[in-house]
C-alpha cells in the first residue's frame, strides 16, 4: 500500500498504479497468439515500445480512477477500432448523413448531437483526462520520460476541476475528433500526447486505435476553432478523414515500419 497525495482530488489516500493511457486498451488489443510480443505498440516521438506495463505509476486514488473509468474510458474504449473488425463509432457515424462532405479529399463531417446524445460528454471527458494526465504527472519508461506535455499551470488546474466535476469545461479549449477512414487501421497503435505550437494556440494530440483526439488551447481558440469542434458552441462535430494526411499519424506509420524495440522492451513482458 502506498499513501500519497492523489493528483486529481489532492487528498492523502492510498494511490493506485495509474496509467497514462487506459489499461483497458492494452487488454483489448493484446494478441494472445503472438507469443513473442503479445503487447500493443506504444509510439512516442522517438520510438515505439512494445511493452504496455511500464507506463504506469502511483498517481491517483481509487475514487479518481473510478471517475475516469465511469465518465469516459469504459465507454470510449469499446467504440474504437477493434481487432475483431468492428468499429462502433465509425459505423454509427456512417449510418447518418454527413453535414458536409468532400469526396475528393475523403472528409466527412457529422453533427453528432443527435447521434450520440449525452455520450458526447464521454468523449470529451475521456480525451481531456488523457491530456491532463500527460501534463500533471511525470510518466517514465525505464527512467526515460515519456508522454509529457504542458497544458500550462492555469489550464491544467481548470481541467483538474472539470475532471473532478467541480467546474465546467474550460472555455478556451476545443476538442476535435478525427475518425480514421482507412480500411486498414494500425489497430495496435496508441500514441502518447504530443504538442505543436500554432501561433497563439497550442495543439495537443494523441490517438487510440482509429480515433485521433486533438485539443486546441488558447485565448482565441473559442473563436477560431469553434465550428468543427466536438464541444462547439453551435454544433458538436466529429470527422471521418484519412489519417495518412495527418502529420502526427503519417510520422507514426513511418516509425512503425522502422521501429526496432530495444533492450528488455523487446521481451514485451506482461
Ligand atoms: Zn483522488
């Protein structure tokens, strides 16, 4: 048992072995038939790791872990691309008529307000919880820091209060959701959050199989990025588009091909 201050509720509690990315994802995508390397691939800016077990550390109490599960993870993980070929979220979007469609560039934009109802909140909560976790804690694999982004002190605190249920969603944040249109999705790829600077705004991204989450953060974001966001003021949007055209994912697909796991990571323990 390890006592400490929980990163979310800030109370002295017994800390759990918390994960940066949902443990449920790893369980869902482990391939028991791949004896040499049963774990999914976790990709960072520099390398690909094949062991899932090490990106975890004592960080949150059991109550806060459960908050994350119930308010987002449990639902969202089941909706992403699965190794049995199902992809609930994409199937749901494709069952509706897009609000806008660009067939040449294979982009379709859906207003998900009616399709998803209150489930929209699960996507917002889930993605925010991952971005916040990456900013609020130092995650390490074998002593090397992985997946650290900075939301900035003020925004990090706003997100913490939102995730605790004590404040509304931060006003200066917009979440975009890009669902992969590709037939062959690299199912086992999950990325840790990364950050790009765009003028006055910051753009943070991470993906789970088939679903890319982008967080725009900054004082002008509520004007410039409102129209096509999941938490837009007028509509709630999700995209179906080609991941190949996304800078982050293009890089990942390349690294996947050249990645050679090193050291004990090769064993893919766990
Ligand atoms: Zn807590």
